[in-house]
C-alpha cells in the first residue's frame, strides 16, 4: 500500500494559466501616451489664446521731458491677460501727484508739447475715468506720486491692455506713455483735467 504522501501528482501546467500583467502594462502605456498627447495639444491651444501668446516679453524705452532731454526709463512686461508698466523718472516737479496714461500714438514730439501722442488709448470706445459710469479708457491708470527730490518710481499692472504680438486691439506696442503736470480727477472728459504733458516715452 502506498502512503498518501508518496503518491506522485502531476504538477499543474502554469504556462497554460493566462496572465494579465502584460496586458495591463500595455494598457497603462496607451493611457500614458494619450494623456501626454492631450497635454501637448492643450499647451499648443493656450499659446494661441490672447494674453498667453507672448507672456514674458519685455521692452524698455526712454522718457523725455518737454525740452527733449532723457529723464528716465519705461519698462513694459507682458504677463497673462495684462501688462506691467515700470517707470523710473527724475527731474519732475517735486512733492506732488501726477497723472499717468497710455496714449494712442507712438510719437513724442517735445516741441509740440507731446500733442503728437494723441488722446488716451481707448480701443473699446469707453468714457474717461475710473469714477465715470462708462469708464475707464484702457489707457487710464492711477495717479502716481513724485517724491520731494523730483523722482517717480512705480510699477503698475494694467489688465485692460496686452503686450503680445502687436496685432490685438488692446495691444500697446507702439503706443506712448505720458506723464502730466497735474492729477487726473478720474471723471472729467476727455482726459481727467490732468494738465500739460511733461514727459513722454514710446512703448517699443
């Protein structure tokens, strides 16, 4: 009589048992490839959306005064859905607030009192002023303070304009930035009763 433990049994044929490991790996690779393709497509699409096309672009130009002398710098940075304007000026009337606007023409004719810069940049045809019901212009910005040494340093975010490729209606390439002698009252038409134009720079 054979003992039970000595009875030979055929080993199971493990090669015949189906495995899902390879199938799962293949499925994961397909899903990963599809996800990567989707992200790349999204990135390409975002590059075409206004406000994202040229974010990060920077340009610098010089301010001149009514005598034609250089008195400071203007730096413009493109950011998503906005532009940042950085100004550093000297030799302005000290100890007072002054108006600060983007104007429609990129011309700074000092002899003509910078009238060549035209009116405020207003691509959406609004009224002037932050306190006016139908305002402001895209080029309207807040008053800035000149210190007691005649210096003005400021960084202003304007989300009504863009600094991209120069083709959009709100793009500010080639526009002028004007500093006025007085303050903007944020409501008087068409320019806030801001006084003479005392400094000008063209956005490159």
